[in-house]
C-alpha cells in the first residue's frame, strides 16, 4: 500500500482501515507493506502499532544505482554507442558534482526525467531543485515532442496543441498555457488537501480558470475545453494522469507541489501573508512545507519578496522560546529557504542573518542537544564551514613538536580524495609506518598488506566500490554521508585513513591544509596515542578533553555528542565549541572514535581508537578510554584526524 502521506484530512480514518485490513489478511500468511513519507506515518503511528510493522527508511539510489539506471535509459534514447558512452560519463560527472542533483537522481522517477532533460532540453543539468522541476515540467508539457528527430512535423504539432482544439504559434507559448492551467489545479488540490481529485471536480476548477483567465467563447466551450485538456494531459504529457477511472493525480507529489508553488509565485504582493500562517500551524505546515520551499526559491518570486519572507520568519521565531517547536519550525524553514535560494537569489544581508542565528542556536549549550543538532544540520546544508577548518594545533611530546588537525576529517574534506587515480596509485597504499603499543616506531612497515586488502575489496565487487572508487560505507546514508558536508567522515577503515594521509602529503601545496602557514611536513600520518592525549591536556582524574565534570551523566550533553545527547548520529565538527581541548582541538571527546597510528597492546593484533562517539556513553569519551578494532573494520562511528610531522623530526 502506497501514499499514506498523500492523505491529509482523512489520514487517521485511512490508518484505521489499513490496520483493520492488515489484521484481517495477515493472519492468512500475507505480508503487508506500507509506504509513506516519514511525517505521514509518524502522525498516525500509534494507530498502526498493532500491525507490528518493522519500520525502515528506504534509502535513495546510490551512485552505482543511478549510473546503472541512466545507462539503461540511454540505450533506449541514444542509438549511437560512442555518443551514449560520452553522455553517460557527462551525466555521471554532473550528478556526482552536485549534492542537489545526487539527491534528486536518487529517486528513479526523477533520474529518468533527468536523462531526458539532458538529452532533449539543452544537454545540461541545473543545480537547484526548483530549476530541475522547471525543466522537467517544460519537457513533459511539450519540449520533448518538439525536439524529437523523427517525424518532426508531427512532434511539433503535438507540442503546440493543448487538447482543446487550439494551436499555438510557438512551443513555448503552448507550454506556458498548459503550465498555468496545471498550476491552478495543483494549487487547488494543495489548498483542499487532495493528492487525487475526481475528474468532475478537476474539470470544474479548470472550467472556472478558463472562464476567468482565458478568452473562451461561451460556457459550453469552457466546459468542453476543460474536459479535453484533462484528457490531453493524461495522454500526452504524463504529468497529470488518470490513475483510476474518473480519478486524476499528478505523476509524483513533487510535481503537484512545484506547480502549486508556481501559482503562488504569481501572487508576489500577497505571497508572504499567504505563507506565514501555514508555518504557524504545525499540521498545515506538514502539508505545505515543500510548496513553501519551492515558492520561496522559485525564479519568478521577486527578490524583495524573498527578503521579506526570510526576515519575517526570523522575526516570528524570535517571538517564541528557543527550545519550542514553533521557534525551531520558523528558524529551520528560514535556513532551508536560504539553502534553496542560494547566495545568487537571496540578498547577502538576509543570508548572513540566517547563518548567524542558526550558528547561535546550534552552539548554545543551554538548549536541548537535538534542537542544536537540527540547527547545525540546517546551517551545514547552507554551505557553512568554520574559517579554521583546515588549521592545526601544535602538540609537544618529549621535546618533539607535531601538528594535529584542529578538527576530525569531514565528509567534504575526504571527498577530495575520492578519485579513481588515488585508488590505482599503489604508492598511497603501501608502507604505512608501524608503531608499537608504547607509540615507538618499529623496524618494519605495513608493506603491501593495505594494498592487497584494497584489491580484495575491488575483486569482491563491493557495493561501496563505484567507478573505481572505494566509498566510505555510509557515504550515501542521509544521516552520515556526503550530504552532511562538515560532519566527520565515518565508515572508514584504518587503511583508508592512512592512504588519505599519504595523499594529503603528496598534494600539500595545492590543498587548503598547505596554506595555513605550516612548512610542508616530512610525514603526515594518524596521531600516536601519546600525541593525541597530549593534545587533550592529559588523562588524569578521568577527565575529558575539555576538562573534569562533577556530574558527567548530566553535564556531558552540553559539551560533547555522546548517547546522552539523544541525537543518534554524527554532528558537524564545529557544533561544540565549549568542548574544545586546552590546545584548541575540537571534538576530541565524543562524535566519532578516532583511529590512532599505533598498536593497542603488545600482541599487535589490533589498532587503537580514542575519543568515544555519538554511539557510546559519556564514559567512553573520557581521555583515558580506549578501543581496539581490527584495521579492516569501518563502522559508522569510526573517524580520524591527521597529524603533521615537521622536517627533521622522524616519524
């Protein structure tokens, strides 16, 4: 069963019917599946609990799946094998380079449309979600027909017709008229909380629109045009379809939301006053959120309206208690709007204001950790990164100074390493230095063992191997992966962390790390436990990296991301400024366990980890806490930071 979230006013009643259906038929050995957007399910979860559903979040297609689907589609569209191969590479490169396009392409429906946009609508892919919808709608309403190479006259005829018997001089005019009609219908369905609409009701809406907005000779003609336009939309564009006899729906709810937003964008003088009450009402906001985001970022929404919308959302948030649902709803929406608008559409003053308030909320230790994390993620999605992200802190050990990265390596930093040539370059994967359990260098290296391990991964055709690259295990997981740019990279084995260190040294002059005023190191490696402990200020008195606590169970959540926080995922590395160590290093207690360079004990079977994580209690975040995994392991709470050894200082 699909579409629980697309039922609005009657969702509770529908959930009751679903529960009764499952109770009746599951006893006969049938398996029951229910699909919904998360919020739709969460609103009626209690009513469905008797079903005993195993709840799982469906992940989007990963890059491998996206590429495979695009390859299959191109075989149907492009007959020339050489051209098809180039198209596949261009599409893959464009999607991989854009976080927004990767997210969109993760849905098979939109992945298919993106291929068509690329082939028949200018051979380019826009970055912003609203622009992607714009081009897909244009494509489906006529441009696909107009740009066919076979039977071009017939194709153009299809493009300039709208089903009413009228024809238009140019395709763009026909598309504009069709879009305007569908936008009005979409807005009506949005306003009446309908994802599906009876044909007679849809016809009535279109009839009223045609009478009021278009030159129709008489009422019977308006009625006929409305009926014919509905039929044409179903048969020709596939955008609005007759799912069941007499019942129409948009091919995907996202199209309805985009077209409703397009209709709202035409109401620029009243847009803000229309949208703000929808945000104030939590239940209404659930239904309208995507429309509001698309309307705010719509290219036809004037700049002064965007500016007013952002300012009034922030003003509304300020009138509520900071930890309240109302405060967070208004603030996070402002952040998501700023993200979708981007710096090219939203004036700088408003963009910076959103950034400042989100940062203040995310780093306010008096607020609930979950609220802080939501604000931090919203700011991260806007593209925020701390100015000192690539800096190092000096650490002295036995009169030998090294430099430790101020932050754990983030997803954005690690992504620079994800190129096929770095996984073919054997020199990056051999001869890692060995250190014993006392952090002393050993008389041997790791030799070819890491390289052989990597080749074994490639030979097994692991799902994490894509286009000659070994991705971190959680790279496409929305909670941990690349979409969370400045959360620490996780799902990294000890071997991968060391290869990154060697790559960083090899490319030092060209990277931001090499522009921080530090002489090019002789070595870049993982920290030794002794160096790591020194950077925290020591491990006496069961202290944490930021100092001692009287009541760790209650106080730790203000200073570090551990299980006590209730966040249940990694957080951006800058979120806990109160938790910095005496040397200024961040996130050394909590968030992710950090790989160390040395062996854990004299048996030399395991490597050491330090720092605790979001997945462990505060006790594991004490400086003295240690863990000892095998170097091949890559869990969703393992990360790392790098250490630079100056020239003349040995290993």
